[in-house]
C-alpha cells in the first residue's frame, strides 16, 4: 500500500520579538495577566519585507534540507494561510517559483487555526490517490497584519511564522511507517466566534480579527 511518510520538517520566524512587557506599554495588559491566561511570554512579529510568502519559502527550504531532497522532486505544494500576500494568485505559487519546482500543483487552503491539518490531510489524500508523489505542506501566517493593536483580548494571542513538512508516497506494508489517516471537521454555525470583520466580497477591505 502507498502511505505518506514525513521525510523532513522546517520552520521560519520573523526577526522581531515582542515581549509581554512591550505589549503592556501600548495596551491595558501586563506580563502577569497574559502569562496566567495563555502561558505566552513573547511572540514574533513580521517587519518590513517579511511576508507570508517569505516565511513560507524559508520554512520550505529548511524542510527540504532536512529531508535531503531537491526542490525539483516536489510535485505538490499546499500552503495553509489566512493571510496570503494577495487575494490571488495563490501564495503557494510564489513559493513554487522561488524554490524552482514549477510544473506541479500549488494552491492555498484557508482554514485558519486548522489550516495546516486541512493541508496535511489534503496532501495525504492526493498522494494516496496517485495525484502526487512528493509534497510540501506549509502553514504560514502574518497575523499581525490583521490585529487590532488596541484590543488586548486578541493582540496578545497571535504572532507570525511558518512551518513546513515534506511528505513522500512510499510503498509500505500494513505495519510500516506513514500517515494512518486524518479526520477533518467544521461547524460553520460558530463562525462568528473568531472572524475578520472584512473581505473583498463584503467590505472591500482586509478588516481586523475579532473574537
């Protein structure tokens, strides 16, 4: 049987670190308040020139190096992001071009907090179906660009960064390595609990994250 096997992983973070104490100087919060409720002590925030695509590219290169694999061997890139560089084309195509592995499929998935799991499950399904042989699965966000920096309930929770996995389809026996299965689920009735109050089809603006 064909299973998707994880061959390498990588990550990337922006250069700027924002501590709880720094946040406390701009919103009504404190290091103690944030630590007690979230356990967070600091977050990484993208600066000038740092984008979702640049973080995704760096994470992808790290994952390929960890896998000992050349970018030309990749025939599928799925990028999970709610903060794409542009509405279209897909940010995954920018990653594809930067890595030099043009020709295979490349697309984005917007499932926010569960985005990486959706991308992971989709890549696994495509590999099992024979639609791809080696895939890059990437999660990348620049959520700081959507935050209301005057709202302490949200700006303390989110940061920016990227992570990537290389998956390869391999023939294995029943007890061999690989992904056994994934389960995806959504409940759109609760969509207002965490949302962005804007978009191209409604307000024509990017909007801000609300919770």
